[in-house]
C-alpha cells in the first residue's frame, strides 16, 4: 500500500475457487476493510463449508451473497453500502436467492440498515455471527444435516488471499483505549485476548496449509493478555505448576516460535506506550520475529495527542523508537498519522512534520481525519475544513516520499531475503515479485526482480538490490552457483 492509503480502508479483493461439497448451495463472501476482517471472513468460510456449503469470494453464480462490512471511517462506510446495494441488484435481477450483511457496519447501524435497505434478507452484527448457520438453514439456504468431515477435522479457517503463503493471526478482539477519533470500541467492544493455546493451534493449522509468513494483528497488539491476567488476579487463580500469571505478548510470541516452524512472524499495531524492554529484547534475539514493527503514532504534537486521548506523548514515542533502533540495527519502522484533527493549528501540524523528520519512519500510512458520530472528537469545536486537511495531507506525504526514497536507496547493493509472492515475466521484464523482511503485504512496496532459475510463490530467495524507488526495490537473484 502506498503512503497515502489508510490500511483500515483497504478492500480485501481475493478470488478463491469454490470449496465444499459439490451438491451444497454456493455462497459468495465479499470482505471489506482491514486484515482483522479478513480473519473473520476466513472463519466464516470454514464454518459454512462445515455445514454443507460451497464457498467462494467470487459472487458470480452464487446462491447467497454475504457481505462482511467495514465501518471504520466514512469512506469505508460508503464502500460497504455500495457493495451491499450491488449485491441487492443481483438479487433483484434474480441472479442470487439471498443477500446477507454482517460485520462492523451492521454492529453499529443495524436498525438504520434494516430500515433503509429492506432488500437485504439478514443483518448480523459481530456479536451475532453464531446465528448465521441457523438462519440460513431456517431459510432453506443450507442443508439441515451434513454428512462428511467430523467437527475436529474441519479447518478453523479457509485461506482467502491470493498469496496463500502469507496470512494473519488475530490475537485479540476489541480495544480498551478511548481515542477520541475512533469508533472501533463502539463496534468491537472492550479488549478480549484469545487464549494462547487456541492461537498456537491456529498457527499450527496455518503452517500445515503452507503459510510461511504470519502477521500478528489486533487493535493494540501490546495489550495481549492483560485482560486474562487481570481476571486471574480477580479470581486469585494462578497457572498450575509454576505460579506464574497469565501470558502476555512475549509469552505468546515465544510459544508461537517454539511450537511452529513458520519462518516469518511480523508484528502490527503495537502502541508505543505498550512496547516494553522485554519485548524489544525478544524481537532482537529471535530471528523469526522480523525486524519490522508497525507502531501507530497518529500525530506528532503533544497538544493534539492529548486531545486525541492517545496514551503517548513525544517523549514516549522518541524513547521507544530509540530502544528499538539501538537493539535492532536492521529494523524497519512503520507508523500511521492523521492530519486535520479538530482544532489542529499550523504550529501543531509543523510539530508533526518535525517529529517525522527526526524519527524518519521507513513506512507511513496517512489519512485525513474523518468525523465519526458517537465519538468524542465529533463533538469538538474547530473542525478543520476539508480543503485544509487535503493540503496538509499532501505536505505530509511529500515529506514521507523523501524519507521513504532515502530508506529504500540505502538498500541498494545489499542482499536481502525475499519471500516470492508472484512469478511470471511482466512487461518490464521482471520474472517475479516478492517482499523483503522490511516490506509487509499490501501496506508497503514490493521487490521486483529477475531470476535465472524457476521460482515458486512461497519460496525464499536471496536477492541483490540494484535499484530503488520511493515505494519499491529492484533486484536480481543469483544463478545458484554463487554468481549474480
């Protein structure tokens, strides 16, 4: 993804072939929004297959269309509504039997959606997804009984992205932070960690399906286990045998690395305030936890961060970046920034630019503030005009383009391990596209390269970087005999 795109608005555009009993109804599932929504959809796909459906991400020929919506910001809401209406048009033309809408947007606006789009047969919020199968059965859209695979042998998820060797592990749900601009707690609730053993089992299953890179995601990944630990203290219960508390993020990462052979683990959405010395030491010491960190900062002015109700200030951000870079010399850092938050002055915006010039994040996602009803920021005075938001966004992106180009040019002449995503010559003569440790799927650039030997998606190769742009790297693979 380019620096001017928010990862939370990205549509997951995948195409998987129909999976499931050939005699079952065909269900096409469309996923909108973030990678956490992708995980939710993959779990739904597995559930539907386990109850007799054929599933696909292609709605062509589907009996039922399920739209997994996003309600993060206004642009995401509009995209979700447009997709629902397109599905309803197919139903109106007689091409599909039913339309089901689920996910974040429904969780927040179910009553309004039911009133405004009566063509939809079923709306289910995030807390109602367990009703999907019973409701489809009641409508005659799923068989009442299914012969075949036993429950224990059914997959937890059906991989849906084009790059099946890369996947996501969502380690918690919801968020305990009260950021003034964010509606996610209104949709997904308070923070709830998934038990460690469940996550290890899921990772092991993904490994058995060929996953070579596993992206750890949540709303705040550093918060993992804190709720479990709190509950154990309340109940005065300790883990049997060693008297330790419930696991935190470092414990989870050690378990994942120790009990799977997945080569690459990549960490996303770590609030700076939650990054601890123990976590930094673990990342520095464990080669399979990539030297790549996504740590959302959101702004560079202390006064704006205070109005945003963010848990960090400049001093904390600087301290965590220093810890990380001193311990992990090859580290690539990604962050996210919001411009045009209510009341943002030119001086405060300049403070953001100054902090970015100082810290020089290698990757950056940026977007203008979107007013979300029900959030504290929506009631704040001095809303910034859209024209000024866009002007500041362009200035921010201009600065980041320079920083990103310098970061990429520093890679020229180095040999980097690359995970192959696609193979086949393109119009520019490159034989394959992949990513280095410092390039995350969809949100960062890629590495284009030539190779004298045949490659496969999911394979690791050593690539010498010979050129770079502000987004991408260009390289060449050795000939297998020590030459380039």
